[in-house]
């Protein structure tokens, strides 16, 4: 029975970004161990995935002494477990996990690349984050960018040798669950609860954004574009996500606007994202950096029109004027015009949404993505066995 260790920095990444993957691998007869920092998601995660979980107290910040402690604990855990594959996600878990696995003697060390933090960083921090990425890739035996755009970026910037790079299928770390993100299965009570939280007027145009409320998710530009638009009095901007003040926080002025403005609704994270997508008229995803954004797949599955920034990841899913609208990243004026267009040209937006729905169903159904990941696991195991 092959043994697999999956490592993320925090447990919510295992719960949300990799939902069902560990269970799928166990159903193929594999022994699976999940590793992350502690969190309230862990008990439910263990129950849903049917896999063991070990706590390593990772932080998401740069904390050298704590990171060294975690590296040592991770090395000891991997040495004890003797896995066939160590597979990491997220920057901190990737850096420490790949180093620990290398020193513990694991031959197959996979890091999934789902966004590069230094792409949106500045100054000395940008240089430091770039070096950390290169170290992660150098200790990995395989690097799996979760989009073709990311793979090309890595090659163009000489971050990693192309021989290590593999994109599974058309991209995405886990695809989309078409049974969950399906208008036909939504529960009435959750729809009512979501409606009560938004409190839309009878003719309000609902603009939805899903994700953490931080600078590099483009929230500042979205708020500015909304407030300066001609449709502000006929719309509501719904921000589904929590404020994060530790990393990359929004300005106090922007937070105050979000909190106080009668046409902006901020809702802390919900497990019922599909219900908010069902109530919205358009999804806006103005992020400054991405790997492969799950929310665009989820919107596509829910047949919701999309407006997004022209960054890697977004443009791997959305084609301008075919499956959605794309605006230059950080460009408030063109984002404003795109939202006004979506308000006026609803038939056109519905046509784009229908095209996106077809594209998502054909290429990103979750089980097919998981089968692709498992097939790649078997391939690298076979290659490693042949090389011995």
C-alpha cells in the first residue's frame, strides 16, 4: 500500500482547496496522512476525508525560529512515517516540506504551485520571496503548477528547470464539484439566509466578490470602481470574505467604507458559497495574483457571469468576450466600465456565462481532475521504481 503525505500550512487549505482528494486516494487503496497547523477545521476534515492528521505549528508569516522548529518536527514525522510521496501546497508548507522530505530520504517530493506571492510583493520582500520559491523548487523532485500560465511564468523567469514541471490536465488543483455547485440542488433555507444577509432591494443588481479581504485580492480597486460607477445607486456590492489584518491588510479608510457604506455588504466566510453565487448577477474577481482561481470555476458551474483581472490564472479560465470580461489589473476605470456594461448588457453576459459553464463542465469536473492527479502519482512511482 503506497503511503502519501499531503502538507498545507493551515487546515482550511486541506478542507477547501483539496476537498475530497485525500478520500479519493484512500479509496484507491492508499495510506494518506494530512499535515498542517492546528485549527477548528481539523475534526471535520478528518471525518470527511477519512484520513489521519498530524499538527505541525506552521505560521503564514516569515518567522525564522518557529520555522526551524517546524522543519525539525516535520523531518522527524516524515522519517517516522517513511512515505512514498510527500506532496505540499502553499508557500510555507512547500518550503519546509520539500526540505524536510529531501533530508528524510523521500525520493518523490511534489510541490503544487498555486500562485507565487512575490509576484505582488515589492522591494526587499519581493527578492526574499523569490529566493524562497527557488529553494522550494530546488528541493522538490516534481513541481506541478496548477495553470499553464504559471508554468510559463516559472520557465520565463528561470525559477525551475522545465523538466520538473507538469500541469495536470487543463490546470486547477482540484477542479469543481458539479454536484455541489449546481442551481438545482440548493437548499431553500440557505438561500433565504443568504438573502437576509444581503437584503437586496427588489431591482438591485448584485455584484459579488469571493475571497479574503486583502490588498492583493484587488478589493481596494473594486470598492473604488463601484463607488465611482453610474450603477452604485441601483446595485449592491457583496464582499464574501473576512478581513485579514495580519498579512497584506486593506487601508483603514477602505475598511471604514466597506463597513459603513449602505450599498456595500461584507459577510464573513460561509460554507454556502454556492447560494451567494446563485443570488448574484455578476462575479467580480479583481485579484493581483493567482495560481488558478477556484471561484471562477464555481461561478462557471453556477452559470454566473464573470468579470476578472488580466492575470495568470484568471486568463487560463476566462477568454475575453467569449467566457467573460477581462480588465487590466488594478485599472479602476475599466473595471467600472465593465460593471456598467454587465448591468446594461445582461443578455450578452448570460451568453458568456453559458459558454463558461460548458467550458468548466468539459474540463474541470472534480473527479476527472482527481483521477488525473492519481494517474500522475502512479506514473512518478513507476518512474522511481524503474530508476532504482
